[in-house]
């Protein structure tokens, strides 16, 4: 512990010394660019706040700056998170066991669920109004909570019993039956003995989701631009200074051929730069940030891309954290779809890097956040969280065998050759000053603002992306824009988001109304990701149908595939036979929709469209829907 504290002090001295001798930009209002709102950070939070603000104030000049050459490069990127729509349907850390009373506490779960329903309502509205193109960024994926052992089963029973009394959780199913669990997620029972040494149990909620936050972020920023917002890439904020009229002068370093600085003058500033938000608020010099620090934590996931394994799990499956492990270490097995390819993530395994960002910067970025006001809170945090320090050290030096052992808690017959390790995004957990213990580590997010309501920042991590619309609303309410604007915003938000300011569990029918709209617009209807993919399949069918008679002949399919692939005649014939369910010799649009895209996807996943006939014979026949 003392080594950790000493390291923090030395790091603070090194980082602080480096930045102390770094020339600071000279801020001048001459030739500055005037904007109404400056959004710093092109992740899910920055783009959500920027778009929501532009929708509420169409005439405002809203400018977003991002340090990378594209948005969603850090924690929002689809490869840097598990893609869970955090609705507390399966996450065990939101329902801890009160050791004193023996009861499961559900307050946090209910709060998180309410916030996620705000997300579903806002996203549904954006798609329904054509502001977002469709719902391809979100897919239905049942959420399952898996436990083993007597204590785990007892806790899960209590959790389900208490939550299912509420409308948002009423659809939760519970089972200790091996066959029932296997029908929900075959992968959990792959290699698991039916009559094992310890009992197992699962809860399942059918309305869980898998969300591609990277794709959503890119869609949001595209919509922002179309509505007149300004997006500037390869630009880093290096200094902030408030003027007597309360506006902010912000120095922005542009990474062009001759690095230049520009000055932006903004009425309102939002720091939504992930781990970089702490440093931005410190540069702004607002007293509210005094004593705050950040603890960098990175993570790793095991990834499986084998179709025969992926087919055994189309869910988000969460387990309980090991004894002594922090909440962020909750293990989960996640079905994902990234760039049209299905895969499964397992993790996270914790890592450590003294950096703020994964894709850029250096450890000096973190050290620069140390100052005389937060060194003691950081040391106190380290001394109070030796279990976390021990956990991080153990995880950093964990062997591949121990990682495989963790995976086999979920997939008993998992093979190491089927899984690859990838690094997730970097997170900065909040270290908050506390009058009793000097400094404490907090998991979650916090919206921090100046007293005059001109600059707001978001600190912390999960469940940020899942509840980004709710956080955006909190950010906007912190801005002091005047009573008239606040009232108009309130009216607009209540029209966009039916659950805004209302309790989905207290008002009869409200949860069902919001969820049914999400199913119709985002998950299953014409604008859902599924329907969008079917539209692509129909377009391909029309291109193949040369004589426009509504069916595909072998000759039409052969002509098209020969000109676009390297498939041989016998492979094409085998492909048609696999799709031709009624054995008519022709492929109807229905057969094509049901079979072709699935079969070709399997071929591509096996490595190439140029696949052997033996592999084609191994493909499953199309299933009736």
C-alpha cells in the first residue's frame, strides 16, 4: 500500500513537473470563433449531448471537437466494450445482498432500468422521425444471469422474487432445471454434467439488448452534421479560460501539417472526453473539481469467432464477481454483432496502463491530473482499496491457464484455440474527495458542473453508454440557459420521451408502452436492424432476378455468382439445393430471405466464399420461420 502511495506521489511530481514547463497557449479573443456550445469529445456521450442540444436549439451554433481522425475511437468503439444495453436485467452488482438483513437490495437496479428505458424511448423517437436511419445499432438479445452453488442460487431466487413484482422485470423467468437452462443458452451446458457437484440456476429476461455503441455514435454525429452542427476532428483542447462575461475561451490545437492553435469562444462547454474530462475541468480551474482524481483501469476480452460455438449463445450472460473482486470484474459471456459478423466476448479481465486514452497520448496524460489538492485523496483511496490493488496485480500477471479456467466456469469444455484475447477501452474511475476518509473510489458516472452553469463535465465510466440520453438530459439541465429555455426543453423532452419525469413502474401501462414502441421501431419492425438487413437481401434478390419473374432460376444465380465470386458450378448447385426447401428447382423470395444470407454468412465466416463442396454439405438446411 505504501509503495502504491509513493508511486502516486512520484507520478504526480513527474507529470506535474512535465506540464509545468510545457508552454501554455496564450488565449485571446481576437480572431476567435464564436459558438453557443462547445462539445469536447466524439464518443457516445459527446455526440448524444451535441445532437440533443441541436434538436432543442436549432438556431444555436453547436461545435464538437474530437482528437482522433474519426468519432467513437475510444471507449465507445464496438471493440472496446461488451455492447450490453445495461437495463439491470442480468447485472448482479446492481442487486447486492444486504448481509445485515439477508435481503436483496434492488434500488440501484430500478434506477438503472428507468434510465435505460429513457434511452430506448429517445432512440425510438430518433429513428421514427428519420433523424437516425434505422435501428441497425441495436438487436434483441435476452439477458441471462447465471449462478452456481447454494449461496448463488439462494441469492438469485431472492433477486427474481423481489424484482418480478415490478412491471419492468415482470417478464423475468427463473429455472434451476438443466434442460431449461440448456434451451436458453446451450453454451452454458456445453461439457457441463447434468448432475454436477453443485447446483446451477439462471434468470432470463426476453427484452434484453445488444447495442453497437460505435455504430450508434457514428450515426449520431452524421445526424448532427445534417442538422447544421459543426464537427472538427484531429483537434485537442489544450487550455480554457473564463472571461468576465462568463463565456469561455478555449484553445484548440489542430493536428495539421503545421500544428496550429485556434481559439473558440463558447457560452457553454461540455467535457465529454471520457478519461480526458478530468483534465479539462482542472484546466478550466472551477473549484468544484478540487480534490477529484482518477484511477485508470483497462480491460481485456476473450473473443470467439467460430460459427458452431456462436450458434450456441445469442444472449448476454452475466455471472457474479469472485469474492473480493470489484464490481467492474463481473464476468459475462456476450453475443455480439460487429461489422455484420457475429462473435462472442468473454471477460473482462482487468489490465492496468497509466494512461488516459487507449488510442493516443502517454502516461503523462494521467500524471498531469495530479495536483496538491488530490494527491492525499488518491493515496487514501489506494490504502482503502488494497483488495482492488491486489486484484489488478493478480489480473495483470494472470496466466493464460487462469484465464481459460475463468472461461470454463461458463463454458466447461472451452478450448484455448477457439478464443483470442483483445484489449478493451481505457476507463478512468472516479476518485472523489471525502471529509471522513479523505478520498474514495467510486464506480459509475458523475455529472459535475460549475456554479454558474457554463461548463459541465462527465466523470467515470459504466453504465455511461447505455444511459447516455439520461445523462445528456442531466448535462443540459446543469446549463444555466434561462427559465424560458429550461421550460421549452422540458416540454420538448416530454414529447420525445414518454417516460421523461415519470416512473415506469408506478404508472400502469407506461413500461409496456415504451417497450412496445422500442420493439416496433428498433427491434422487430420495418426500421429495425433485422428489417434493414432483409431490405438488403431483397435488393440482392432483385439484382439476381434478370427476367423479373419473382423467382430465381439456377441459371440466374449461377450467372451472378460467377461474375462476383470464384465459386465453381458444383458449389453453386449445392448452394441452390440447400435453399430450395420445396424442391421446385427455383428459389422464391421467401426461400432466399430465409436461407441465402445465412448460408453465405456461414461461408464467409469459414474464411472465404471460395469454399469446398464438403463445407457446403456441412451447412445446416434453412429453417422455417
